[in-house]
């Protein structure tokens, strides 16, 4: 059950502290939420959205996340963004999702920073802007987000939003792998970039990646 809850939290983009919310006293969480506790309201919204500990109910998830968001809860803003992006309990609306992502990101939510980068990279709900995508990916990467680090590496390899730079590409791809990025296609891409570098360039990029990873620990 713990493994299942943890995987669910990862898929939803939640801090690990939420992974075991269903094992806590649900009645106590509901009571705190009804008393106006923003974190409890957000937790309740997460539980209703995921069906973890409560029967899945997107209307209730929307209700509790909105209450928490009104109090400035970043996780609630992120959850609302995902719901609008996916059309969960509301009509799919990428522009509203973008607004919620931005509010969450401005409050320091790493996942929201990554999704903003993704939306600007591919033009979902906003005019495509690779440079803006790089900016948001970098913010998420600096908080240890492996997916953002990988995407930066891919963009440097393509010269998308930045000047093409294979050394920088390899550095970011290596940082992503060091932080747990393990998709076979990603590893293959990193190894293909390595072949474009001299032994000196490769050594320098590996050193830069190790130094970067040590200075930027994952946080949500």
C-alpha cells in the first residue's frame, strides 16, 4: 500500500508528505479543513482528486482546492492547474491552467515551474516561446527537478531557445540522470551527445554536472 500511495503521489506531482495522507485520520483532516486550515483543505482536495483514502470526487476536489488556493496555498494552485489542464471536474482550459501554474510557481512550487516550461515550449494555452520555456525549466532545475534538467539538455542539443551547445546539453542530461531520470530514450540521447564531445569537453561537462547536482537538491 505504501508503494502504491507513493507512486500515486509521484504521478500527481505531489510532495511525498501527501503520499500517506490516506493512512491518517481522515475525519481529523476534514475537521481541520472545515475549520479553515489551508494545508488540510489542500490535502483533502488531493485525496478527493486521487481517490486515495476517500471516494474519488472531482467536484469535492475542486471545492477544497479552491478554498485552499484562496488562502494562497501553492499546492492547491498546482492541483487546480492540473484539473483544468486535464478537464477533471471542469471543462479543459489550458489558459486557466496556465494562470494557476503561474500562481503556484510564483509561490515556489517546483512542479508548476516545470509545467509552465512545458506549456511555453509546446505552446499549450499560450504562444510558443522557447526562451520562456528555458527560463522556467531552469527555475525548476535549480530546485532539483530531473525532468526539467533533461528538457534543458534536450533544448541545448537542438538549439531551442538557447544557442546549441553540446557540452551544456551533456551537463544537463547528466544532472538529470544523477537525479533519477532513467528513461531509456533519455539515456540513449545523453550517450549520443557524449560522442560529439572531445575527451576534455566530456570530462569538463561531467565535472560541471557533479558540482551542479551537489548544489541543487530536489525540493517541491
